């Protein structure tokens, strides 16, 4: 057998000169190989450039209070992006993440304030709501073999309707809630910065999910299922069980997101978070996770959420109209997906 | 080519590793298998050829648990078995490499070899936190590749999508042959490959055979079949038309038997 002849680890040994010619490494293809191997690299670069540019445009941007504000603004979308990443990694998509989170937050708030349930019990039942919603999505995807897009488009409307039916359309104010429910909104100083508990919670979730995805068999199976479902099945991976567990895990993360949302907005409102469903997808896509599944990193999604937060904050500090923020996010999505397509064309 | 030392006469006394008797499988009114018998002996490459619709795939699916035969019996090392799912066949050491290559492109070589049978770290890290023993699996993957004589895969940390078609096939074959399997079934392993890569895979098949692992090879490619097979099972119209050897018959004979123009 021929040994590796071409330079660079991804290049396979080819004795045929014509093949070698086709596979020659240009600087561009080398960059592509690196981006392909480290999916979180491109969003990291974008974030760095954005921070530098916005810092130069407005000196207020880089002040610690502003940076602390950005992290707080990002905490809810960042948490939803964790759930969204898990599902997108399996080549699915969840349009209902925001709706599930709002439903859970309304259940928690109503139980604690309206029914006088103890705060920990209310939170626990919120977790049950999140798991039930995930179970419903997972059940429809695995048992009825419906595309996740259609399933979650349906459940999105169901959850919105349930939220409004259950809450009667009224907002529960944070001041009337037990302290534990709004605890995620409280801040504590770390040196000159004020960090909110919600941000810490979000980061802990990221660390936990990154560990599970990277270090456990389950994590590897999630990637394998998203990569090639049939190949995973033939390798003996229980594909449906993995998919179901992914939707359940996403539901649990969303319930914790509901807690963060209550703290962040200091209220539980049935009309909040309409944009959150799509914002979470935006964060994941900008973070370099492929919508085709099996490729991406959870840290990319955190970077993606931060990029969106930085763009919104930076553009408004630069004095631009809100509409330009939306415009910028739209451009970001298209650029991110184009880069993903380009990276996926990588061949050795 | 050292495939010619094989003596069909000697196999009569040896016990077959895999034995099928009178397998029948119908799909509604279509007869897929009409009483097919097959023996696979240790250390041989048995090719299965046949025209489209002759029952090659159905036969293989029955042997590997992907289909359940209507009647007939299967024995592994003399013990009767009933496969209901591919996992059942795998438990008995029958591993299959499917035509569409059951590898996960984004995962690296070692992860693919251990896909579905990952190993965890010893101690509390593995038991409680279920942490994978990535280093150990990479080391074992390397050992296993060396043992199988697969030299095309030097670096087990490369994602499979960065490999050539032949190397990917090698990963799939290695996974099937590794970890104490008894029989490797290869479904059209050279169908999508170029000349050079096909030769690599055929060499791999010979290497497996030389290490005592019997191989069932399904192929349309007559030169490849005659190149590596010790015996050739010819399917025709749901039945075994003949079992020949590359020495007893020519390729033309085989095609004639396949199409019904001649009998063995």
C-alpha cells in the first residue's frame, strides 16, 4: 500500500499524478480545511472583529457595564440556542423552542403566584412542562416519522395557544413572585463587572452540554445520527431512542430557559418571546452548526448568540435605527450559511 | 495471487461456520428465495453472484438478520440460530458491510470503528459521568488495524470524510472484521471505487481470509469475484444454480450459469 505522500493530514496518498493535481492544496483550501475541522473558529473570528469594530465606532461599547449588559441580553437566546443546537445536530430543527419556554414560564409563574405553590415545586412543574413538550415533539418525529420542521411548526401554534388559554393573556409581574423565581435576574459583582445569575446558569449549561456532547457515547451518537441516520442505525445505534432523548434534553434546557427568562424580564408574559424561536436558530446557524446535521459545536452557538447580541447593541450604540439591526442579522445568517456550504465542499 | 491453495475437498470434513438450509422467503406472491442452502467454511472467501432479482440481496439479508426467512434453518458453528434483527446476527459474530457504507463521515476513524460499542473510562469518571475512553479507543483501533493488516489508515484521528473512497471502505471493512467477529459479509464493496482502490479492497479481503476470517462477497464484478473468491455461489431465479470454483469454471461459464444458458 502506498504511504501518505501529499503534505497535510487530510490529504490522502495518491500515486496518480492527475489525482494529485486535482487535490492540490491552495491556501484557500487549507483555510477551508481548518474551518472544517474547527466549526467554532469562524464565529469566533467574526465576534472578535465585531467587538473591535464596534469598540472603535463608539468608546461606550467596550465599557464593562455595556459588556455586562450584552451578556444579560444574550442569556435567554443563548440558553434556547443550546436546545436548538442539540436538535439541529440531529439534522432536525425546532421552531417551537420559544413557545415551549414561554409556556413553561407561564406555568411556573401562575402556579407560584395564582395557586400559591411553593417556588421549588413551581419550578419543578415547569421542568415537567418542558419535558412533556419535548416528549411530544420527539414522539411525533420518531413514531410518526414526520419532518421536525412540520412537527414543530404544528406544536409551535399549539404551545402558543395553550399559553394564552392557560394564562388568560395576562402577565405575571416579577414583584409578586417569590424571590427564587426571579433569582436568575439578580446580579453580583465580579471585579468591576456585574454578572447576572442567569448568565452563570447559561454558562453552566453550556459547559455541561459541551462535556456530554464531546465526552460521552450519547454525544457521539447524536452527531452520528445527524450525520447519516441510516449509517448510525446500521452501526447498531438506537436512532429513535437517541432522537427522543435529544428532544427531552432540549425540553429540560428550555424549562431552565424559562427560569432565566422570568429573571431577565422580571415578569412572565404570554406575549413575550415571539422572536425567540427564530433567534435561537439564528444563533446556532451563525455559530457554524450545519442545518444538515452532524457538524457543529455547542460553543459556536454561544458565539453565535453573542454575535447577534453584539451586533444589536453595537449598531444601536452607533445610533442606527433598530431596523438596521434586523437587516444586519439577516445578512449575517446568509453569510454564515454560505460559509457553511463552502466549508462542506471540502474534499481531500 | 495465492488463492489457489484452497482445497474444496478438504472442507467436507471441516465444520462450516455458517450454514443455511432450504431458506425460503416470499414477498407476497413474489418468491425471493426458493429453498437455498449455503455453507461457509473457516478461512474462505465465498462469492455470491447472480443477475438482478436472482435473490442475492434476499439471501444476504436472511443471513444477516435484515430479513426473516419464511422457512429453512440457519446454523452458526453448528448451533441453530434465529435472527430477528441485524443486531442478533452481530451478537453471533456476523458483521455486514453494506453497499451504502455505514460510516459516519464527520466522525474520525477510531470513533467510527467503535461506533455503537463505545468504551468508557474505568473508575468513577466512566461509571458515573460516563466519560469515553477516547485515548484507549484510539490505541485499540490502531492495534486492531495493524492486526487486520490495514495499512491504508495511518492516522485514526482523521475524520472519515477526509478519506478516499478506498480508505472509507477500509474503515467499514475494519469495523466489520474487528473485535472478534466470525464472518464478514461484504455487499458490493468495489461498486463505487476506481481500479486502484478496488485492488486495495480486494487485497484487504485476501488479508482477512489469510487471517482465518471467512468472507462472503456479493459482487457484480466478475473479474473481482474470480480474483479473490475460493468458491462461487451462483443464484438464479431464487435458487442456487451452482457452486463453482474459479479453477473449475471460467468467467464465461459462470455468466452462462447465471443467465440459464448452461448448467454446472
